[in-house]
């Protein structure tokens, strides 16, 4: 028998026919039946979720993210286990779940309760609360994955300055904080000049404008960066590739600036640079748990919590629209229960 009440509150996005006869999305908080949750071994009282770029897309008709309708969005969630068929996941444990199908082709985190497969659940290490976990969220997890990938390839703070693009956003801001805490000289690229002071408090050594990191498309720039974290793509990733030092790598996770990549092969064949693809959705549960354990310890961003904005299920909508419009300044987290 389920430990979830027969009905509870959830924020739901549903495709409908708009007043003009065109497809539209109806969004809002409504009562949701337990019987319509998908199957799974673990039931969770959701305490916090967060707003990621993909969540904004999942609630738009042109977003190309939602695979079911109606959909409870929210690609990540954290809370307490209220029922579990898995001996390794105890009732009462604080857990986080994100990625796989959550908030895309299966109901996600914007809900009082959720049911998920045991193989998607990450027990939180002591010292990392569900709120902390969502202050990090999928964006921060992806930032940590990026730093780990660069360091596994050999990057150290002695190699030279590193670049983080889209620095005012979730992936960028968290990557900046993690790298600065680990002793790197980090340069933050942002399209928001008024974010410079906040980015310096996160640990940036210097600020670059969006124009600085797009440039005129020449085949190569002078070698400047020992490594880079890029969640912008578009016209920015080609600049990053052109300006990496010989043998350096960029961890690429996003397309906030556009999905097209127009580059020459010269950075690869004349400087041996590497483009490391980051996919937080399908990463194995073992790797996911390992990175979360590190986020509770040596990768934990020092400034965690200083740069989050709280919303609720009733006030999440402007954040969903704002993140797609490029207005992110830190992270929005969704308070669902304490
Ligand atoms: N691969 C994965 O597993 C994975 C995981 C998480 C996120 N992502 C992707 O990573 C990207 C960022 O996610 P996020 O949650 O960090 O989003 P976010 O909080 O909205 O941050 C994105 C940042 O990119 C910059 N930006 C926005 N529009 C831009 C434009 N037109 N041109 C250049 N820069 C622009 C802005 O920073 P500035 O104004 O400071 O430049 C913005 O704050 C998204 O594409 C998301 O889907 C992928």
C-alpha cells in the first residue's frame, strides 16, 4: 500500500488548445491523484525542488522537452523517504533524485509527493540537507561533473587560468564557486555587467563580457585558458575552443546561447584541445552517488546558499519564464515542505 495520500498538491503543465485554436500549455497548481503517479520502489515526501533551464522549456509549447502531458515538471527533487521496497534506502532517509526521465517523460519534482525507481535515488551524505541539495541541483551537479572531468584529465590550479561562461547562471555560477574554492584562478564570462560584483564574491579573479568570449571567428586566438566550463554553446563555445592552451579541454554541457557549433578543426589538430561532453541525465547511479558524496565534502561550494532565491509552487512561474529568457542570477529553489 502506498504511503502517499490519495490526493496532494502539484504544479502541472498540460498541452491544450489555446483560445486562438493554436496549441498552448496550461500551467498551475492543482490537486493530483496518487493513482496517476508512475510505479517505483521509493516514495518521497518532496521538500525542495529547483528551477533549471530544462524546466523552463518543459512548460513551454515550443520547448521540445516535455514528453508527456499532463506533466509535473521538475527535473530534480530532494526530500524524505516515506516508503521504500529497497533494503538500502531507509524510510526517513534524506535523498535526492534527478535526471533520467524525471520532469521530462515522467512526473518530476514540483509536487508534494513523488514515486521513483530505487536505482535513481541518491541518499544524501550527512551535512548536506535537502535544501542544500537543491541549491546545488541539476545545474550544480553538472558543474561538479565538469570540474571532475577536467581534473580526471589532469587539470590542476598550477596549469593556469580557467574560464567559466554563462557565469551568472546555475551551471556557470556553481562551477565558478567550486573551481575558486579549489584554488583555481577563474575568469567569469557574463552577459550581465551588473553581476560582476556577485561573481567576484563567488571567487572570480576577473570578468569578461559576452563580446569578449564570442569574437570575430578567427581560426585560433592566443592560448589563454588551461581549462573551461561552458554551458552556453552558441557563439561562445567556438571562442573557448580557439583560446584553450595546447592540450587543454573544455567541459561542454549546455546550449543557453544556441545549439549550433560552428568551428574549424584547428584547435583540435594544431593544439590537441579536447571537447568533453557532459550528460547529467544518463550518468550511472554509481557515478551520480559518488559526485553527490563529493558535493557534500571536497566539492561543496563555500558560497552555497548565498546565491539562491526561494519560490514556492504558487510562485514558480516567473522563474520558469525568467530562466528561459536568460535572466538567471544564481539559482531558484522551490520550497515545497520544510
Ligand atoms: N548536459 C547536461 O546534463 C546539462 C545539465 C544542466 C544544464 N544543462 C544545460 O546547460 C545550460 C545552462 O543551464 P543552467 O541551468 O545553468 O541555465 P541558467 O541558469 O539559465 O544559466 C545559463 C546562463 O547562460 C547565459 N546565457 C543565457 N542566454 C544566453 C545567450 N543567448 N547567449 C549567451 N549566453 C547566454 C546567461 O549567463 P550570463 O548572462 O552570465 O552570460 C545565463 O545565466 C542550458 O542549456 C541547460 O539545458 C545541461
